[in-house]
C-alpha cells in the first residue's frame, strides 16, 4: 500500500508507513477479512537483464557517464 504522505510503497498488510509513520488507511477504507479487491488479470512477459559489474562501474564513473557508456 502506498503512503499518501511520503509516497513510499509499503508491503501488504502494513498499517503504518515504514518511512514516515503515517497511518496507511482509515477504518472505513481498510479491507475487511475475505474482501475481494477488484482488479484485472493480464498475461504479461517481463524480462530482466543485468550487466555484469555495472554497479561498481556506476559507482566509479557516475550515473550520467554510465548512461552514455550503455548507449
């Protein structure tokens, strides 16, 4: 659940924000046990790629330079 005060995305079931401590929902908006939350199911394909040693390189040369290297 996303905090309306600071924008942090907190885990499901959290009552208070892990960053600023704000209450995440009121009694009226809290999902009750067994409640069905509306939504939409979609089949998606996701791909994650990691460039070996890119994090240490970014730390050395900076994000802007790494962006140019990757381009």
